[in-house]
C-alpha cells in the first residue's frame, strides 16, 4: 500500500494536501474543521498587524461558468487579506495549535515595506507556536495600492530585502508565496531562495477582469456600479500554474536542491495534484476547490492520488516527484527529436510515414464539437 505521508523541512504531513490561504482558513474554527477532515496542513487567511487598514467590499466574487454544464470553471475575487484583528488571530492560532499539536499550521503574513513591521509580525506569529510562515508577496488587488502583496512579488529586489528581514529573525520554516503576474517567475523565486526562504508557494491569483455585464455595460464584480481588476483562480488557471511551477521546480532542482515547492492553482482532484508533483511540487495547496466542494474534498483527493500511485507502483510521493520535468525541453530540441523519430519510423516501415499533420477545416469542426461536448 503506497503512502501519502511526507516530511517538509522536518514537518510531518499525513498527505500533501494543504489548505491555501483564503476563505477556507479564515478563522480558528474553520481551520479546526479542515484538520478534522484530514487536510495535511493549513495556511491561514493572510494576516497583518493593523486590520483597521483592511476594508473589504461586497460583492467581491464573480464566477465564470461552463456554457453547457454551468460548472464554475473560473473564479475572480477582489477580496483583501483578513480584516480580523491581529490580536484575535494570535489567540486563535495559539488555541488551534493547543488543540491540534500534531497538525501543521502555517501563518500567512503580509506587511508594508517596513523592516520593523515584518520583524514584529514574524516574531509574534512564531511565538504563538505556528509551524511555518508563508510570506504573501502576491495578492494582486487592493493591497498593491499600499505597495504590499504583489507589488513586492513583482519586484525581485524588494522581495529579496523583505525575505532577508524575515529570515534574519525566523526560527521556523519560511515559504514565499509568489505572484504569477510577472514575465519570469524564476526571478522572484531565486530572490526568495537566495535570501533564506526554505520554500516557494505558487501561484497566487492571476490579474483579471471576469467580464462585462452587457445590460449595464459595467465590468464585474460591481461595487456601487464600479469594478477593479481582481484575481483569477480555479480550474481554468491550472495550465498556467503548472507551467510556472515547472519553471520554479527547475530552479530548485538545479540551484537550491534542499528547498521545496508548494504547487497551487486549480487543484480539485488527486489527479490534478499528481500533475503538480510530477512537475516538482512537494505539497499542493487548494483554495477555490474547497470553496466549490467543501472540506471533505480531501478524502476523495487522497483516494485518487493513492489510486494513481498504485497504478504506477509508486510507494511514496518521492518516487514520482519531479519525474516529468525530464520531458520538458525546447522547441528546437522537439524539432530534432521529431526528425530522428521520423527517420527511425521510415527506416522500419516507409509506408507508415504520413504527410505533415495539417488540420483541414473539417477536422477543426470535429475537434471543437468534441471539446464542447466535454
Ligand atoms: C476568495 C479568495 C481569497 C484569497 N485570499 C488569499 C489570501 O488572503 N492570501 C493568499 O496568499 N492567497 C489568497 N488567495 C489565493 C489562493 O490562496 C490561491 O493562491 C489561488 O486562489 C489559486 O489557487 P486555487 O485555484 O486553488 O484557488 C485567495 C483566493 C481566493 C479565491
């Protein structure tokens, strides 16, 4: 029987499924619920020292649905970090750790570009006993107006400085959560890892406008008739998240082999998680999936991941972590490999060689109908 157990920076997780920072970890009560359901670890909703500066609006979610099934495939939010007081959060984090001493609790923290504030939030969170910290360098809306969140994640020099401040005082593992709203995610990843972060989490949400209401002619979600670009998550973002994770995983493999990657973006099944792990992730985080399906989703995801492992006779996550990275190459190399493969086919059976694959219009219609049928 394969095992899903894994150890990350000395922290023992029963499985690689981690609640991502967001509504599913919004207070001590729901964090306890997640542990009861069997999640491997929980990252709490991002907290800051002065919650009075955090003012949320309503509505702050908008959803993209599949045309036929109406399933939610994409989710946009303009939610900020937690607007609950830091003192209340510290009490709840401590109470959760007291009740669940064996479970892994990670505090997601964010502050302004101020050395003393980052040092204070780091020290006060670790003093109440959380197991690790995740630095939110990635929230793409609202907070960047205060030079927080993705304003730092988009600027590797600033990220490096802040990571250095935190790591100078942190006694527990630190992950940097990165924004996908950059051209080369390797740059902020390197900045975090060079400045003492034990791991990287990616991705946070992708800056988006979910759509424009054709009755009112106003973009969604509307607050008093106006909107602002938000963050996109859910199934639709998984291909982008996989690409960014593989780029970070290669940096880790080649330059920082003792560091880790927590893959995030659109995970809803054990099979989704297997793909992140195959591309180098150590753990996998889920936010929108929990909002769609509830905390019990973890049971099904564990079963699906175990079934995948049995199918391939993998005993542990290590047996396949990063396995698929070897199959990612350059276009130029694909051309050479294709030529080689065709030459070999031709040598063995000249009749097997087909003309170049050019889609006719008919093929295209067939393909799009098949896609539309799902
Ligand atoms: C409503 C909502 C609120 C979120 N709040 C936070 C947050 O406070 N801190 C953070 O680091 N990420 C936050 N996220 C981002 C998620 O943790 C995650 O990185 C992103 O949604 C992609 O994963 P998913 O497709 O599983 O949701 C939030 C996401 C959503 C949908």
